[in-house]
């Protein structure tokens, strides 16, 4: 079975997770972010896009070219 080719996205945490619900904190940790202004790069899979959509008010998401 052929693997799909996904584009890359750069995710940066721009807001703090202090006083946020536990689910949002876990989502940020699952994305690999640890503190403010941390940046990670992931493939834009449906799972990653769903996670970023859940906490979009805490993140900046950019497409990597």
C-alpha cells in the first residue's frame, strides 16, 4: 500500500497553558511543545491538524515550504 505524502507544518506555542483545561495541556504536550515560543515541525496529517485545531488559540501554525 502506498504512503500518502503530507506537507509539513511548523507549530509555535504563543500562549501559556497556565489555567487551561487538562485536555488542552495534554494536547500541547502531545504535540511536543514544552514552553512558550517552542517550535516543532510535523507532517500535516489529519491527526495533527485535529490537535492543532483543538488548541488553535494557543498556537501559531505555518506551512513549511
